[in-house]
C-alpha cells in the first residue's frame, strides 16, 4: 500500500501503538502504525482516519450519533471490527492516493507554469537567433561587396602606379592601405556577427530542449494525475460501499465495562438529556439516570438475549409478564391487575397490559407520556430513542433530580420498590465511571428537538422554582450530567410513596403501576 509522507506523518502523530509495517513509496523507508483492527475499536481514531480521506461527513451522517458517542472506544460484535477495519484500510489507501494525487497535481501546476515560461523563452531565443542571422547576413554581404570592389580595382591600380611619378605613387598607396583597413574591420565585424549567431542558435536549441523536456514532464504528470484520480474514485466508491455496514457495526457495538450499553443506546440517552435540558432545564434529568433505569429494566434493550437493531428497536420485542394481579416480580412485588388498554397494539395481549420496550412502559402509561424523539413520525415504546426521552420526561415531573431525595422519589415512582431504587443506584454507580468528552457550547453539535406533542413540565406551568435550584454563590452546582451530588444517596429504605404535592395535577404520573423490573419481563414467543 502506497502511503504519502504527509499521511504517514498524520498517522504516526495520532497513534502510539505500532504493529503494521508500511513502506513509504517515496523514501522507501519502513515505518509502522497500528493495525486497522486496533484502530477500529477507537472511535476517535476512526473519525480522524476518515477525515484524512474526506469521509468524516459521510460517517457522521451515516452513524447519526452524538459527537461524544462517535469518539468512544467500543467492543464490536459478530465480526463488526473486521468490517470497520476493512473500511479503515481502504480509507488509508484512499488518503495516501489522495495525498499522492494532490502532490502530483501541485507539481503539475508548477510544471504548467514552467512550460509557459519555456515556450516564452524559446520564442525570445528564436527572435534573437533570427536577428543575429539577419545581422550576420548583412555584414557578410557588405564584406563581400567591399572585397569585390577592392580586388576588382587592384590590378588597374597597380598598373597605374608603375607608370606614375613618386607623388602619385604615394597617394595610391595611402588609398590602398585605407581600403584594406576598412576591409579588415568589416571582416572582424563579420566574425563577431558569426559568433553571436552561433551563440543565439545554441541558446535557442537549449530553450527548445527545455521546452520539450517540460512538455514531456507535463504530459507525464497529466497522465499520473488522471490515473490517480481514477484510482481515488475507485477507492472512494469502495469505502463508501463499506461505510454503511461499518457505521452499523459501530452503532451496535457496546461500550467497554458497561454491559449491554451500545453506542445506539448511549446516543438515545444523551439525546434525551439534551432535549430535556432545553425544554425543561429545571429538572436536571441526567442521561446517566435514564441509562441506569434502562440497564435495570432491560439491560439497555438486550434482556432475554435480544439486541437493539439499527433502528433502535430490539430485534425481538421485549414484552413483560401479564399484569393480572397474580404474578410476583423479581423484587417480590405482586403485580397489579391491569386489564388491556391498547387492544394488544404494543404488547400483543388483548386481555392484560404488559410492560414493553427497553424502558418497560405499560401501554396506559405510554399513551399518556409518549414522545417522538427521533422524528420518524411514530411514538413507539419499543424504540429506545422515544422510550428514553419519554422516561426522562416522566422523571422530570417529580422536580429537580439534583438531590438524592428527589432522585430516589422519582425512581421509586418509576417502579414502586425499594429494592428497585437500590438496583438503579448500583447501576448508576457503574455508569458514573463512564466519562464522555464535553461538547457543550458547540452549536453544530446540538441534538434535534423531538417532533410531535410535548408533555407540560412544572416550570412550563408557571410554578415557583424548586428550592433546590437556589445556587449558593460560594458553592458551584454539580454538573447535571453527573447525577445527584447533594445529600445522602438512597439506602435500602427509599420513600414508600411519591408526594403528590411535588407534581401538578395536570401532569401527575400515571395512577397505574409503573413498569416492572427486568425480572418481570419475558420475550413473547410470537414476537409481538
């Protein structure tokens, strides 16, 4: 694989780990950089390499992920690393070919200028040669004319001199000497003109040689650039053909140390936080809290061996047990008796409601709180984007989640179980170890606002700000993305009920039982 000096310098400047040997086509020196499979696991490396080949915009639009997610390290599944590695290898070759093409094109531009100068210099040399030739021919003709006159009159002069007196002989000798002096000067000028003509011819021939050489170099570069463009177009097409599968592999890859947390799921949580921060900033609902709940409810959409598909829905719907008032969940709670409210639309059960989707909403709750987060025109509890935003909106109605008391009340409101709150807290502790780059303030990185209706939030109803929102000038507030940081975290004894006074009557949480825990969920055999 040919890689230009510029591309090699960028590669070696980006990465430290070395394992693959490459020979620089220009210097024939051997250099090393990481294998494509190693780079594929690093989202930042993938994006940087794609940027070298001008494919970063296509990557961003195809993955459609939050900037922080795109630069995460991931663990691929089902050979996804091979797909992304194939993209990177093609990308590196494309970057090298592009750099080589750019270098050849730059040289071609320089040679084109040099060719114009060579033609101009040849034209000037040709004019100088022609002028020298005309001058030489003139001096040569003059010399011939004078010589003919002299030699034509030489014999009569000599005959006359022999018959003249001394004075006449003296005059004749003086005229003869003068004639010969002039003739010598003319022949000297002729020799000078001949030398100048020879120099002009030599300069012209040299200019012609330079022009011919420049033309040949120009033609060779035109062919080289054309061939490199053809190669580049082929590599670009190959890379773009691989890119959708590579983007899907990256999107469905998991985040190391976070069981079941895929880039797709993480993106849904970050989008939910961004939307809520804009539409209901007083709530301070963290993406980590939503992720912690999703982890407990469905292992981020992977409960029961299923997985999220690229559209954000599990490949097999996650449908909970029938809420018939007889079964007991894995937290020891007897389920409520909830007759069917959706005609089996979401859960496939025409008799009783069942919790559905990655965030385990029961159909009645979903109907009351549903939101379209991804703008596909459908509010779907099986879609992790819609479910994550809806879950965040539900939590938001308990007030600010920046203190543990309100946080535990809100989580308890999601599932009335102290063990459930503790389980979510344990999941949150693990998720808190996951650090993301900070992209705040960059308008280009803002997430889209969901389509459709919006559930009113407490601050939208004109309520007074939560006392917890008062900021002590001496103590900076904790970043909302870090979850609650004040007071004491929940223990094994969270509140038994959620105070109704904290939520306006028009936006109170559902009176039916919130979604059950993952132990209560099963994948329906008929795939409903």
